[in-house]
């Protein structure tokens, strides 16, 4: 297994409850498939550049240790989840 880090940006226009539910959903998903899951909510930040005309995003950093299958699946799920503006997964061991 390897150490991974994912940063994802949630559209804050969904409202605080929806944002919190999304963070909880991905944390629970990681805890089912990975170990050493740590979630660090950076909160609302100005985007470096607008994404779909939006200038703010809610940033979340999550790190975990897992086999390489889980990050691939996580990437797929982030890509189809409504309200996720951007996401990036990196392997810390490379």
C-alpha cells in the first residue's frame, strides 16, 4: 500500500449542510477502503481562477494509506459527484 493525498473543492453555493455531508461522505468512503485517514478542512477560499464562473470554493485535504485501486475509484466517484468543482489525487511516495 502507499500514502495518498487528495485535495477536492466543493461548490459552497450548495450550502453548509450539503458541504458538510459531502466531506462526511468521502471520509466514510475512505475509512471503508483505506487506513490512516486524516481530513483537514481548509474551508472557503478564493479560487486561483474562476471555475464555471465561480470564484470561491470549499477546500478539503484528505490523506490516507491504501492499495492503488482505491484512489482510482475515489477519483471516479469525485468526478461524478455533484458539487465537486475540482479534485486531484497524488501519491506521496513517488
